[in-house]
């Protein structure tokens, strides 16, 4: 058995001291470094009161078969306490194929809902009050098109586009790195993304225009440190592309959002979220000259990591994801 003096490491190979004392922390002015909750650099949270003031949105990821099937599930969830909607699209939709394309034949409706037309989007949100709820859509390469269909369906319900809230994933760079549902080469793909930033700033001001994602890199095997590094590299590329397209940083940065995975190392994950908020605030302020407080806030969604689970251990998995969810909550996820 290792004794109390044996150095230990997290799963990301970060050394953990056997014991931390006041002496080992001497010289660190923690209050000035960390700041207060809701204040720059937001290490301790983007809101002063966090969940005491506003609970997080509760939404189950759902999407299967035809739009009618998923619509029934959406309405069931909202009637049983969910406060938002999260849509999974099938692989043909994610890759820009119509359901009747021969290439799509074996994948239609299998890992999400098939959405080909405005009529499908109408059906998906039939009797769902789109102005009153927020919707997360896991869509990347065709994100601009799916968002437009969503806006049109909402307008047909009588919704004011400026009141629509939600998020499109819209993170194509991580698709080249870790996931694979890309359609276009990087340059035109970035053009679609920055055009979406510009459009939403004018027409859908409450919409989160991108969910810059580290989760997929973590699922593919990277460490917690690498997850932040790779994700921020993508985030910096998006900000630079938008500025190069003529957008002012404070016109789009407040609607950027992030997406992290959460593993089993409880304290490391909490520290990861806190460090990420601090780093992003500094990047936006010092590198890009952002001035609006909301441009400096790293708001994020967290998902428990499938890579940490074992199919043959369902009861253990329940405990694992419970710890992961608690680490995310204590780390300040939205």
C-alpha cells in the first residue's frame, strides 16, 4: 500500500500532493487571483448566486425516427417537468442528405430524428411553445440551414425571433478533429459559421450561435488539460475568423458557448471548469480586446462521459455519472 508521502497523479497525469498546508500555499493571494463569483476572471462562476438564483435548464437529449415520433417525446418531456428541448438529428441530416437519398438508406432516423424540410420542422415542434422554451440542436455542418428552418417554424407559430432562445452546436473544427460529420472544407465552413454569428446578432440576439466542444476530444482519448487546450484553439480560430470577417468582438462574443465532458476524477474536473473560465476571460480581454462583461464569460454545457463507463456495469455507471454530474454542478456548469 502506498504511504501518505507517495506522490499521486490524476487521470490526466497531474501530480497531487499528499497533503496541502498553509505553508505550501504561502505567497498565493487567492482572493485577488480568483476574484468573486460573477466577477472577472469568473473563476468562481459567471453569476454571483449561481443555482441559488436560477436553476439550470433540464432537458433530455431526444430524437428518433420521424418528426412525429420525436414531437410526441418532446411534449411528454415538457409535460413531466423538463424546462427545455434538446434535439438529436439522424446521420443523414447531420451530413446534409435528404432521407430519400440512396446514400442515406440505412441510417434514416436511427441515431436521431430525420429533418429534411420546413414541414418536418413544423411537425417536430407541433404544439410546442417555441417562444417560451429554449432548444439545443446538436447540428454542425448544416447548422445554418436547420436554424433557419427552426426560426421559420417559430414565426409560423407567431413567435418573435428576437425572443427565441437556444443553442446550435455549429462547431465544425472539432468535427475534423474528433467526430467526422463535416461536409465542406474548413474555409467555407468557417464562412458559414461567421455568417451565422452576424445574422444572429441582428435577428436572433438571444440565440447561442455555437457550442465550442471539448467533449468529443475527451471521448476520443485526450486528457483534461488537452481538452481545454484543443477547445480553446478552436475557440480562438472562430473569434479570429469573425473579426477578420469584419465583426466587432463584442457583437458576437456574448453568445459564444462551450461544451465539456466530465470524467471520474472529481476534484480535477471541478478545477478544470474553474481554470477554463479564468483562461477564456483572459484570452478575450487581453488577446481580443473584448470589453463587454458578457464577452468574457465562459458559459458552458457539460455531459457525463461515455468513455468512463462499462456496458457490463450498469449500476456502477449510475454512480459514476452521478459523481460526474455533481462535479459539473460544483464546477459551475450552466
